[in-house]
């Protein structure tokens, strides 16, 4: 019976491949397993006899993708066709949402097909399922046999509901996908209508077509070869070892039928849980790989950040201005080489102390005003001020305050770029003096020449008088 997982938005449907012994039910599942992409299939399970004949069931989990926001998962079972395993067939049929009847096309097997179809009718009734209402598809397998019966004859004998039917050579993959597409579409459509899910879908037929496209996109054709393709390796959950009810300890009272049904139910649940665990394991492995890739990306990003940080630190240490970062309460966080030279404090003795001690008492309110403005994201450029060296001497300075932002654009700290204006002003004074001397040097020669010109006649006159 269909299972709804509303928390995970999943719909789980159960399909059963039914038919006489050796008609090709397990071969159908093996071919589907081989055709389906690994991302859409689970591991195939078989519970076999020692002769590799299906004892209890085969199980193949498949995913159909998402339909109207719901993940559609299929659990596809086969049943043992041998007459002695009727109890197994009845238990496996329980809760079925759709059935594929795999008939053997050999003329010699027609009566076995008829008997198996009758057995299907009775076992569905035992599970309170109606063969005339359950989604149902026929597959006429082994069409490559020399004694294969005409399709028309097989239809008259077996297709009492006039349901879709498909010719197949399952060990080559022929007809396998078409059969599966038909039963999947029919089962999903019937389930959605039964639970009125179709009323939520604007174009229900388009949704059913999407199922076909989802399945086809996840399938690939089996390679053509002279010999049938080897079936995929399946996991054997339980292998029958010949133990029977007569091998139980003497005096132990047990009903063979009850034991068989209990064992089958237990193994079906084991296979289902194992399938779910494998799915969880695969999901965790994918998540682990994603986390490994993310970790690698973070590691590379950290290396890049470290290189950038070292580059910026080197750049900050090489500039001629003091660059100081500080917290909202004025505590110094970083201190570059230029700051050591300008203020006289080594980094170890100043970091953690207040920036206020670098300003004279007359400038006490300056820092609070700067923090208030920069805290709003503003940059304050070239503020003329006075700062205090370690030895107590004051010097003129120009300061630029700026915010330091985090990745979320919040202001985390503040920076101050402090330029020593005392040296610049001294240089400007010397330049002014030099410029004055240069001007004097330009003026003095003409003046001396003029004086000489005026003195020359006087000197001549003096010389004449002396003579």
C-alpha cells in the first residue's frame, strides 16, 4: 500500500512482478538495474535457493524524481514462481500498488501462465486487493523462442482486462523499459486519483508525461551483443540452505506456514531497512564529499587571506605615517613601525592602552567626537591636531579617521592615520629660508654692480686729487 511521508514530501509505491517460474521476473529487475543510473537506483537484493532460484523475493528500489514537489520512490519486487512458494507470493503481494504479470511465450508454458494468473487472482483476494482494479500490465517474455505463441493467442488466454501488454526478450533488455514505463505511469496516476492528489495539479496528463521523461532520462539502453548481457550483481540477503521445518529441535511446536510467513515478512523488512540504510549511507557519503570540497575551498581561501594579510601588514609597516587601529572604547589594537618612530612607544608597551594618552589635555574631547562620527560610517580626513610623544613633547599632526568594517558591513573597529606635521613644517621653514636666500642671491649682483658703477667716478676723482 502506498506510503506517504509528509515530513520529507515522499511517496513510496510498491510494484510486484508476478508470473510462473522461470518466466523472466528476476531478469526484468536485473535489466532495469543495469539500465538505471546509479543516482536513481538502490542496491538489488535477492533471497535465493542454492540453485539461484528466487526463494522469497527480489527487491529493486528506484527513484522517479519529483512530481508536484513530492519525491516518488518505488520498491519493485518479484515473487517466486514455483508452486511450492505460494505463501511467499501471497506475503510479497501484500500492500501492492501495481502488478506486472510476466508470461512465458513458450507454447509449452501456456498452462503454467494460466495457472499463475489464477494464483495471482486468489493471492490478491487474500490481501484484499482486486485484480480488476489494481494497476496491471502484461509482458509476454521470451519472444525469441522458436515455439513462441502468437501475441493474439496469448491475449485471448491471459489479457482478460484488455490492459496494456508488451512483447519482451528480457535478457537482452527488449521491452523491459516499455513495460516498466507503463506500470509506473499507471500506478502513479491511479494513486494520485485515489487520494485526490490529481485535483491539486493543473495539468495531470502533463504530470504523467513528466514521469515518463524522468524515467527515460535516468535510463540508458543495454549494449547490444551477440550474447545476452550478463545480469548485474545483486546482494543476497538470505540463501536457503536446505533447512526445513523438520530440522527444528525435537519437541518444538511450530506451524510451518506461520514460520514461513514470519521469515518472509522479517526478510522483506530487513531488505527494506538495509535499502534505506544504503540510501542514507550514500547520502552521507555525498554530504561528506561536499564538506570535504567546502573544507578544501575554505583552506584555500584561508591561505589566500593569509597571503593578503601578510601583504597588507607589510604595506602598513612600510609607510611613513603612523597607522593605528583602536576599539570603540579607544583601546589601541594595532601599532605600526612608523607609529613607534613618531611617538616613541614600542608596540608591546602601547597596544591595549588608550589612544587618549597620545593627545595633550587640551585635545581631550577630540577622540570621542571622532569615534561618534566614524561609528556612523563616515571618514574624517586631514584633521589638524596636536599629539604627544612618549618624552612629553608635543608636535603638530594631521589625522584621518576611518571605520573598519566586517563582512556584514558592520563597524568593528576604527583606524587613525597620523602624519607628523612638525617635520614637514620644519622642512617648509627651511625651504622658505632657502627660497629667501635664493631671491637675495638673484638681487645682490645687480645691486653690487650698481654700487660699483657709482663708486668708480668717485675713485677716479680721488686719485686725481691725490696727484
